[in-house]
């Protein structure tokens, strides 16, 4: 089968010390420090052979993630921008939905013809982190599209435990293809859900929410905040097209932070109270943290989702004064993220359709990756005719 494969040179930056695990596994813990001069191209690869507890899937839709874009792009020295774990070469793509073609003899619940949304973080399930409910922090984690074969291919195999049925979503929307495209948004929205409602402990109805960065993660946070009963939602983004999508997703106020002082806009919108929850999805902590620090409501929570691998100054005294907290979050596994988002979607209580602003066929997957670099879309969606 044909697939889009990403590759790059293994060339650790001067001054970066490889761990023994990195040396032996050839999986970089922080890819932006190791992989240089990325190349994405079509290649002929073997069809996947599912194990006894796996299913063979025909991919139906796959979103282009910001992390895909950060692997596609490089800095002035040629190193990829993505700061997470990567092993190359690898078939890219992880925000996918698919139709079940075959099931292994140990598969219990899925049947051929089922439509599924897939988790992209393949935790081991048996280490201590997994067993205490921290699967996203599994030290043995493999990531679809980064260190395990991804979905920019016509076929993919997956263990049953990483798949969630979306038959009901397709039925509600009256279209298998539309159900799969909307279903492919569950993965990025689940990253927002995990940060807001699992790692940070959630927000009560009537809370004030502020979101910095209106890419897919920020847009997911806006949609979830509206579904959770936020009193106000204030969004900040530098790209006009994304500001418009933010408004359509439920933001009461959507502003370019270069044209205002965000903390003043938040205080004005909330009657001086501030934000009960703030989501940093911009990956620009050097610029956003000074404003976030001035925006905390008493007991406010900040969720950091926009990873960059860079250090940023934080005035910790603000956390003391406001009894505020900062929570970090990675991934979308556990915490009921996938099934709860699907319940909301299936019942029409989470409208995320405006997030998809560009659709491109699988045959133009490389074009979809390139399109993502202009950062004007809510979500670029690759569909498989």
C-alpha cells in the first residue's frame, strides 16, 4: 500500500546528551533536539498484519495535527520543531477514524463494518503509571504517527482497546463519511478535555474561561467550555481566520492579543473577576504568561497544552496571592475523555463541525500537510474516498 512516510537525519544538537534509552531505541525523547532536515514522501509499504487482539482498519478520515506540522517544519538549523518523542522513519497521521475490515480471534466487541475513532497514544497498560490512572505518562508509550505506524495510509492495524465505536455519531449525522470526519476531531478535543477536566480538575458551570491560541486544541477548549456552561469565553489568536472560527465555536470575545492587553479584556468581560480557567494552547508561553498571571481569578487554574520545549518565566508569587494553580497535561487517554466527548457529540451537545475549514483527499495528503503550515485553518481534514 502507499503511505506518507516522514524521515529525518539522526543528528543530535551540539550540547544535547542522548540517554541510553534513546541510543538503543532510536526514539528521541525531544525530537527537536535530535532530528534534522525532515522529508515527507509517498512510499510503498507492506500492508499491516493484525495480531490476535487487533483489528484491521480501512482509514476513513485523518486530521492534520499541529504536531504533524511541527514535524514537517524545521528551524534555522534544520531541526524539526516538534518537541515530543519521535522515531523515524514513520508513517505519519494519528487523528483518525476508520471502518473495521477484519478482527483477530481475541477481539471481543468490534465487528467488521463498525466505524471507530482511535486513540493515538499506545500506553502499555501494565506499568505503574498506567495502573494508577496516568496512562498518558506511561514510560513505554508509543505514539501513532510518531513512533508507531500512522494513518496516512489506506490501512492500519490497532488493538481493540484503543478504539471507540462511532456508529451512533454517523447515524445521527446521517452520513458515514461526515460521521468519520467529525469523529476524527475527538482526538484533538480529547487533549483539551484531558487538560481541562482531568489534569486541572474541571470548571463549574458559570465559570469564566480564557483561551490563548485558537488552533484545534484551543478551539476544542472553547467548545468544551461552552458545553460545560461557561459564563464567558474570551479567546486570543493572531490569525484572523481562526478568530472567526473561535466565534463560531462559542467564544463571546475573540481578539488579536497584539491589538489589546489580554488581561484587561478578560477583566472587563468578567466584571473585574478574572478567569477561573485559562488554557494556554498557543505554544507561546514567553508572550502569554505575563498576561495569564494578571488574569487569574481567585482560585483560578491554568492548563498548559501548547508545548514548545522552551523555558518561560513565571511569577510564582501570583499563584500564592490568588491561590492559583498551573496544570500540565499531555495526551487524551483515560479519564473518560473519548467516551464522554462522543456522548456529547452523539446527542448534539458539542457542535464542533465549524472546526473543519479545509478538506483534502488522501491522494493530496502532502498538500494537506503543506496547507497546515499557513496556520489559517481550524482543522485540515484528509478524507479517504
